C-alpha cells in the first residue's frame, strides 16, 4: 500500500499532464493494492476522479460514449477492481507539521470537505491544494477531529521535514510526547523504515521508553508528487516507489483501520517489488531488539521449573503497565537456535487456560502461531489492562 500520494490537484504536483488513470496504472505497475489520494489541504483530486467516472457512466447509460471514452471507462473499472483508492488529505497544522487524514471510500466527499472547514481551511482555498495555506489548527485538534470523523490519522514523514518527530525542532519534550503518543493518532509515517538499528524511528517508538510508553505502528509512503521518481533526486519518489506491505483479512479501509488499532506489529513491513530475499521473520527481528519492558522471550512453558509461571507473571506485568508481547519457544539471544513449540495448538489451549484461571480480573489476550527459522513459536499479545491492577 501507498497511503501518501499527491495528484494534479496539489499545486506543487510536478507532472502537469498526468491523469488519474496514469496514477492508477503506475500503482498497478508497482504492485500496489491500496492507495490514498492525500493532496495538500484538499480532497479535490479524489473528487475530480470520481466526477470523471460518474460522467463516463452517465454517457454510457445514455449510449453516447465515444470509443476513446469507453476505453477509458473500461480501464477505470479494470484498475479499480484491483486497487482500493481511499480519499484523504495532507493537512498542514501548527508549526507546519503535516498530518494525513484518510477515510473510507464510503464516506461522502462533502463530509470530508466539511472536516477541512472544521479545521479552519478557508472555503475559498478548499480546492487550491496548497501546502502553504497556513497552519489553521493545532496538531492535537487535527488528530481528534479526523479520528472522531471516522478517519485514519497518520503523522506524515514524522521523522523528517514537517514531521512531528523531526530532530532539531525547538519544542519541549512534553510537546513531542503529546504529538507522537496521542490516542487519536493511529500511526507514524517514517522515512527510515528500511533501516535497522537502535537509532531508527521505529526503534525509538517501540514502547520500551517510559516517557514514550505507547508502541507506534510505523509505515512508509512515497509522498509522490510525480508519476515516476526523479532520477536526479533519489528522495523524490514516484507512485508506489516507497510503500508498505500489510497483511489484511480483506482489502478494505475497515481491515486497515483494524490493523492500526491492534497491538499486532507483525503484519507490516517495507514493500519490495519482489519478495525474493526479503526476510519475513518478525520473531527474529524482535529477538534482535532483545527483551524490553514491552516484550519478553521464553524457551519453554513447562510447569516444572516454573517456566509456565514465569510466562503468566510477564502477562500480568504487561497488563499492569502498557501491554506487551511474549514469544514462547525462543530465547532472547538472536544467535541461539530456536527451540520451538512441538504442538502449538495444544500449547495455546494450555496458555489460555492458565491466563484465565490465574489472572484476575479477566484479561483478553491474543495468542497465535508465528515461525522463526522454521520452528513454531507461540506469540501472546497482551493489551494494556483497562481494569488494573491485575
């Protein structure tokens, strides 16, 4: 998916002759299944595409379509059958910070425009697509307004220019915490998702820091202002050239929102045109991070020796703090070969019973099976408890 695309409706778009069909074709060529039109402070691009399709459908109904118009409508239908296009905008908030608001395609464009008006975009500039419209609302108000309207709230290029977590910006630590941990914020779009190491944005927001206790979903987007990337400026990406793979039950806005509301961080990764050579071993990546205040590792779960009790103790501790994830069947040492769980389904049943009988009040954890170096591992996702202490 690529949730940060501009169209000719943005005043700074570079390919003046590009059409909406061109954007869809480019997304298809890059293997992208979900895109969002996020023009600067406007939803005009998405509206113009919808109006074009509606006009073609009307002419078809009246049997007045010209051959080239019929071909265009047929191409729209083919592409939209493969690609989910979400309406949205890139809002400019206080201090020039950029925020993506993305919505279900079922939401009327008029309602999305009304959200922009609520955020104090001047009515006469609603179709301008200008990034320099001026900061009309503060960051937290924008988060809340978009979220309460049913939107997906993403801090755009958070670690870079105009991002809420950009380095060197002269505002206090409490402000940065508020801008990156607010409950109305669903995810951070970052520019270093493909990098590894402790200094990456994803590592910083992994929930292991007491002052940043909420682990954040991190994704990447192209922020494309052109169809294809600029060969002279490698950071000026084209459609789908910096995207994110997500594992969803279905290709829908609701499934995407459900992912970002969950504590499951194993279903996203940087997109590759070819999956060959790309590691999908999320457990090994977690082991490389090591044990933290939000994740722990247990090689076994036998009652004898207190291993099961140790697991239940960690579940209880996570519930009483900010939630966390346990991996059963592997150690925290990334160089050590995983032991694995021989019968993971039976293990899950045993763990669920132990959690329900030993932890009070009731706690709803999610248990599933992951794979690490060919071995089955049980993962326990523990939510932050709503009824502490446990």
